[in-house]
C-alpha cells in the first residue's frame, strides 16, 4: 500500500511554455500538489495546503520518486 493517494492529475500543455503534469494527493492526512515537467518528470514545485493557504512542501525523495513512477504509468 502506498503512503499517499493521488486524488487528481492534470496534464497542462501551456504551463510556462512547457508541458507539465500536476498531481494532487493526500499524505499523512494533508493535501499536497506536485508539478513535474512532462518531458523528463523533473520537479517544478511542491505545495502543501494548510489553513486555507498553500505553502512550499518538503517531501521526501522516496515519496517524490514513487509519485513520479505512478505518473509514468498513467501518461
């Protein structure tokens, strides 16, 4: 079982002139968003949503790599 659950995934063809993939997910009872470049799945940004605001998230490399692998399977 994964330590997170992807709730939504968006492929955006126009993000900053490059294609990107954003995954919204829940991990340890918090909501997060991570955006990758679609071309090589390099991380563009990560956010955690707390108290009606978004803050930069500090996610472990293990979580990021696991989400990256799941996205590869979906696109």
